[in-house]
C-alpha cells in the first residue's frame, strides 16, 4: 500500500441547493436571476404559483400556502421566502391572511423537510419611526412599531411567527432581513409615493432623516444570508442618511409643515372614513427617522453599491412616469390614495379656503 493512500483527502463541502419562493416576479425573480449565476449554490429551485422566465432554475409550481409544500422541498438546503402581497391596493384583511398563511406554511414545511436555513424579508419599519429614535438604530434595538392593519402590522406578525417557530423547531436556522425604504424599478410603497406629491409633509419640531435600500443591495444581502454569511436579524440599507434639506434640494419639492396632532388626527379620520386603506401610523415613516445600522453585513465584508443620494435620484427618475394628484396616482383605484397625500390634500385645501375667506373679509 502506498503511503499516500493512508493520507485522508479533504473534500470540499457540498454546495447547497437553494429555493426561492415568489420566484416568478418582483424581488423573488431578481434574486433567482442572481443565484443561478452564483458558484456558491449547486442548484436553484424556483417556487411560485406559475412558471417564470428564469430557465436556469428548476421550477416547482405550487402555492406556498399549500400544506403539501413540505413534499416539494425535501431536497432543499436553504429557502429564501419572498412570496408575499404588499401592494398598496390590496384589501388589508386579505393581504394579511395571505402573508401570514404563506410565512406559517413555509416555516412549518421547512422544519418538516429538514431545510437547514430559512431567510425571510420583513422591514426596518418594525423598529418603529419616532422623533426620539437613535440615529442610526442598532440591529438589536427593540421592535417598537405599533401593531396596526397596515403592512407594518404584517411584518410584525410574521416576525412573531418566526420567534414561535424557533421555539418549536430549535434545529431550524432563520435569518430575518430588515431593509430600509426599498427603491428600484417596480417598487411602489408608501415611501416612494410620498415623493410623487407636490409637497413633502413634515411635522413641526421634528426633521426626518432619509435612508434607502436599493433593490440591488437587498439582492446582494439576501445572497449572503442564503450562504449563511449573516444570520439572525440583519438590517440592510445605504450607508448613512440624507437630511430633509438635502431631500428637498434634490427633489425640488418644498415641505408642508403641520402640527403633529392635526396631521395624525386628520389621517386617522381619513382612514376611518375609508378614504385611505393605510392607518395613520404609516405617516410616522415619512415624518420621523428610522435609520438603521447595517453592522452584521458590514462585519461580513458587505458594502452597498448604492449611496442614499444615488438611490434617491433613481426614485425621482422612476416617479416621472407617474402622474400624481394630491397623493393619488392616475389612473388608480381609490384605495391607493396614501395617508400622506390625503392629509396634505385635505388640510392644504382647508388652509387655502381660510386664506380666501380672510382676504374677502379685508
């Protein structure tokens, strides 16, 4: 026997098989396209209710809420869950039912199928936006957002599901990625709509700080999370932030400053009347700071490719295709009138009426 036969040979660890839910469109499609070209994964499995156009992926057509999902992911090592409904015109009750059922089914199926790692995306909004927030907020800052009927409430419920799942399935590794305000092609949120208004709503006595997360940087962060380079709670966004004055200068949109009580009271009444689907608490995220420190990604060697200024400039370029009147994009369903736009419209109109009446009395 040759002496070299006695020397053990080291084998490279088997590359994992990664699955992406919601892979046919949106962020799921973008991540899938990125992963199929990565040498870090042996195979990419794309999961959605319909087959998408990423040919290099292995497609499995199934609703992620289907309990049979566990049978379809028995060969998966890592799953990134991106199937969700966060459209502004979705019915809030139906949206939440879908998002929670999808997250619950994915977590349960992954535990049953012995998937090693699950990556979910929520939002840095779960930290809450408040006038006295630390800038930036550390990743381990308390989750202080108010539970409500909006998208933020969905994220809070999903993170609650994650905590329960970790207790029930201690062998399952779950990474929660919390992006700042996402910017990029196809992104339509309360934050991006804010900059389609003729005025930027601000609250007296408090100046917001603006941090964005470009879609490209979110994708690169998710790839790191899928590889296991970052775990636990992971915040992602551009370095630093923009001051309100910088935002106004770049956008050429002037502010519309109101007292906090009047602002949130009006927004809540509009929501109660069914004029806006989003609760008044959504306004917190356009008037108060919620900047995050991306310490975990930074320690893993990650750097954002986009600056806040560059991401904001693209947001402004993308909004040029949209026609917005007092917060309402045309043509659009009534439900997509944002709380910020409606508040500015109602209070602004009242202010104009008062001015006209005052002039008439003079």
